[in-house]
C-alpha cells in the first residue's frame, strides 16, 4: 500500500507552489490531482464558460508545479458537488466535467481517475442512470487508456444518512463487473471512501473482502459517524478510542493483500488550524501515514522472509504465535530476561540474545516488544547484519485473552 497526501486543505487553487512545498517538506513524496480544488466557480451558471477556462488553467498550473517539485501524480479525482450546493443543471455539469477530466488526466499522464456516481431518483432509476453514465465514461477512458474508479456514496433521507449508490458490497461488486463485462475489458475498478462507510455504519472488513482485487484505491479519512468531515485518522476520539472502525478496515486490507493507493484526506483538521500550526500537523500526518502503511503491510513483511526469529517472550510473542505461528513459524524466540532462557514459551524455545550471532544473515529478526528503538540499537551494537523488523499486535486477525501473567508462566520463570 502506498499512502499519498491529498492537497485539499493544503494547496491554494491559484497558487499551488507553497502548499505543494509544505506537503513535500512534511515527508509526502506524492500527491493527487483533485479537479474539485479548482471547481469553486461553477455555481453561477452565467459564468460557467469563464469558470471552466480558469478551472483548466489552474489545473495545468498545479500539474506543472507538481512536476517541477518532483511529485508524481498517478491518481486524480473528478469534481463532485455536494447536495447543499445550489448548482443549476448539476447532473449535466458533472457529466461534462467528468469527460473533460478523463481527457485532461490522460494528457497529464495520470493513470487513474476516481468518479462519483450520479445522485437522485429511486434505487432502480439511480442504478440505470449510473449504468449509462459509467458505460459512456468507460468508453471515453478506454480510448485514452485510462482506468476509472467508482466510489461508494450515501444519501440523506430526511436528515438520516443511508447507503447511496455503490454504498454496499453486493451492489458495488455487481456494478463493477457489469460495466467491465459490457466494455469487454477491466476499465472500471473501485475506490473505497472509509469516511462514507463510517457515516452509514457498514462493516469495512466485509466491504473490502467482497471487493477483493476490484479495490484499487482507498480514501483514508475519519469522522464521528454523524458529520461528513475529513479528519486525520485517530483524531475523532471518544471514550478512549476512535469513533472510526480502523480495526476492520486494516484487517480487510491485509486479508486482500491490498497494494493500491491510499489517499490521506484530512482537510477538515487542517482548515480548523491556524496556518502557523499546519506544518506541524502535516509532519504528524505523515507519521500517521507511515503507521497505517506499516500496519496494513504487516503480513506482507512476514511473507518477505524465508526464515525468522522473534525477540521477546511476552504478550506480543503470544499474539504472533496465535495468528501467524503456523503460516510463518519462527526458529525460536529470545529475550533479555535470563530467567526464561532455555524454557519453552508458546511452543518456542527461549534463547539468549547472544545466540542470534549464529544466525545466517538473511534470517530476519522480528522485535515483539514495544521498546523497538532500544532493542534494535542493542542488536546493531552486537554487530548483527540481519534484517530487523518490528512486529505489532494492535490489528491482529483475531484476539487472544490469555495473558502472560498466567500462573503457569509465572511458575516457569520462578523455576
């Protein structure tokens, strides 16, 4: 998985240089082209031709500046207007802009464009309308060799948010497959908006695993489950935890071996801050992006090595053995506590750290202890050349309830 930073809330539409520089300085090496950034002037119908000229001019300027700064653009978003925006001929406008975006994205060398479905009408009317819409867009995209992604949505029914177009797994899977079958090629994929899933209370593990390889991109944003905000992940906290079900999303992405693009969108968080605080928030957001990437790719990291040992004989080691011990068996585990050397823990013999010196250099050492930096420094100070990885048990495929403080393990340590 590759996490890239959204420009929304960071980059000014007319003057992109400063915002893109701040994004790059915070650690984000790549961003996206969101055509919605330049679509603010379309509300007044009499000025649309003028607005469209500015829209394309500002998009060109954004792309040129991103290239100048060495920031690749592989993903773009077509404009989508919110229901509360008063826009005449909204549907006609979105159709026309989506086709223009396909042509512009291809011109810029961008490989993939995310397009929201059209809203309105009954369930059957909406499905038929979007079938015709995406067949047309798919033909245009096919001609310029561009990949399209449809995104899940919600509807507002008298103040209650419910599932909208492609808002539940079965419809999303059936729609993508139907369009691709009609086009005779894999033109359409899916982009999962995690924030929408949270608003309508859908299980993200079920959604992700149903989509499987159709899932090509994910929008990572948090909200409180009531308001359609784009907050930094883990920032909408209540009762000691996030209001967002990150556990099931990360488990799902692991289960399908997701290797696509994840867009970190935290525009609401940024716009609520003073401009003086935004650079610090951007740097922290990059840390969050690194953390999420690490968590999603945990199993891929284990799969990378043909042999491995663990460092730590505690709860994290227990979690590893319960969830991954059979598929990725370690040679043994080791620990700094001499009282456990030579004893068995979770089916593994506990070694002294000095025994690691006899490992072949291609054998990976997975640290199963939260003191990652200290243990890695200890291992490097020993002169070990082996790959050193960090294991974490916060988003395991299943939980265990046996704790290290069990009487049996206490007796072993005492003995």
